[in-house]
C-alpha cells in the first residue's frame, strides 16, 4: 500500500528556514514560487537573459535574478525549466553554485533517472511533483485546497531529504490533498508510460481512428466529431468520479454491453504486447535518448507531426464546431 502524507505529517518551518530558488517561471514555476512565498518562505526566481516571464514574476512581487545568482543565494534549488534544457541550465548555472548540504529539487525525474544531470554526492536530490498542471496548483492553493503531489528522494546526503520534500510540498498546498511517496525511477517511468500509452498517445490515436472510420464510411464529420471526441469528456468525467462502475451505471445498457464485447476487440492482446515494448524502451532509456536527440537537432519530426495533426479533418471540424459552443471554455473564437 502506498505511503500517504498530509498536513499534520509535514513541518512547514523546515522550508521556512531555508532559502529557495525557483529556476523557471512557467506553468509549475509560477505556482511554486508564489505559493511558497505566500507560505512564508524566502523565495527568489532564477530566469535567463531575455526571459518572457520575467516581467510577470516581478509584477507579482517576486525578486528575479539570473539562474546562477539564484542558485548561489539559495540552499534549496528547484529546477522548473523544460526537461530538455535542464541539463544545460544545470551545467551552466547551478553546478558550480552547489554547496555541501544544499538540496536540488525537481518536478519530474527524467534528467536524474537517465543521468543527464549527475549531482555531487554531498547534496540532497529530491522531487516534489504535483499531479496536475501548474495553473491548477496555484488556483487550488489560493482557494485553501491543494493538488496531490508525489515526492521522492534520490540522494539523501543530509539524512533529512524526505522531511524537506514534505515541507516543500506543504508550502505549495500539496499535503492538503495528500502526498504519495515514490522514487525518481517509478515517477519517471510511469509518467512517460502513462502519457504515451494512455493519456496523450493512446487517446489521440483512438479518437483519430474512430473519427476516420466513421468519416470514411460516409458519415458527416460533425457527427463523427461529437461521437469520438466531444463525448469523451463526459465519459472520462464519470470514470474520474466513480471509476468504470459509475460510467457503466450512467450509460445505457446497450452502451455497457458494447463496452464489454467490443472494447477487447479494439485494445487487443497485440496492443498490450506493444505497450510492453513501449515500457521496455522507456525503462532502458531508448525513448529519452531519442527525444533528447530530436529536441537538440531542431525538432524536425516533432514539427512535422504537429502540422500533420493540425490539418487533420478532426481538428478543422472541431475548431468550427467549438465556435458554436458557448459553454466550452476556449480561446480560439
Ligand atoms: P514551462 O515550459 O511552462 O516553463 C518554462 C520556464 O522556464 C519559463 O518561465 C521559461 O522562461 C523558463 N526558461 C526557459 N529557458 C530557461 C533558462 N535557460 N534559464 C532559466 N529559465 C528558463 O515548464 P513546465 O512548468 O511545464 O515544466 C517545468 C518542470 O515541471 C518540468 O520538469 C516538467 O516535467 C514538470 N512538470 C510540469 C507539469 C505541468 O503542469 N506543466 C506537471 C508536473 C511536472 P521564458 O518563457 O520566460 O523564456
Ligand atoms: Mg509528463
Ligand atoms: Mg451515443
């Protein structure tokens, strides 16, 4: 059974007695920096020359310095720049500013798990990863709630790494919702697998294949869009609230019967065998290596895939339809 930690298990004074640097002010960075500050923590934000988010951070009352200055001043350094550039930022600005007993923090384990960043042995290496987008992390904190987090310690130089991670999690509201203890390896591998096989990759491919099947059979794209994409949210909301059971309770018996007999014809033993291969490539580092190569050689294939899908009939149909949906919160219209 997973180990769970709440507000009473975490001592906020630990992080209040440290100096924290948040490097990066994007989705996660702004949420961590603002919420730690509001929790009475001494925070500075580290941003590169020409940063677009610098003005916003300053407007919101934070002190912004360079990443190197932030790392030098602080004894807890949270790296919240995009994963593919973390190693560069670490080499250029953080490494030489680490002192024995400092703590290096991450919001995702990728760079440590695959050895792109190799911290010295005398610092703590910890992770606090909210299980939700940064803007929700901040909003929940402001509303007195929190987004559940997972926390891990890869290297416990001081012997107090986990207490420190829990204290940090409390500072961003995480222990209000619950913090689960994990490892860098488990977090990284399950996160990559989940987004590839199920959440992003699996779901996008399923929606596109269903949509194409209906349209190729002569049905109207607008109808196919509603059936294969729009209604997905309603189904997923029910699963989120009460698992498969609540979803099946809510849909018709006909839909439920179709679920049982057709689902396994779509996601077959062959699909599951492929999932196992995908997982093996995540575990042996093939995926991470390929992604870093793609990123640092100019994102050619990445941009090709992006353009292909932007022009897909599913997407152009959806864009038109969503303009007519006053109840859908979108910024496309
Ligand atoms: P974003 O892309 O939203 O933010 C990136 C930030 O880094 C921006 O403020 C950007 O500045 C800044 N930045 C870019 N280059 C540098 C540099 N050289 N030096 C200093 N700052 C720089 O990142 P995310 O918040 O999405 O991701 C951060 C980490 O959090 C990642 O490890 C990610 O895996 C993890 N994570 C993210 C989640 C999410 O909700 N997005 C969820 C859970 C974990 P500017 O734009 O001003 O140039
Ligand atoms: Mg991820
Ligand atoms: Mg239906």
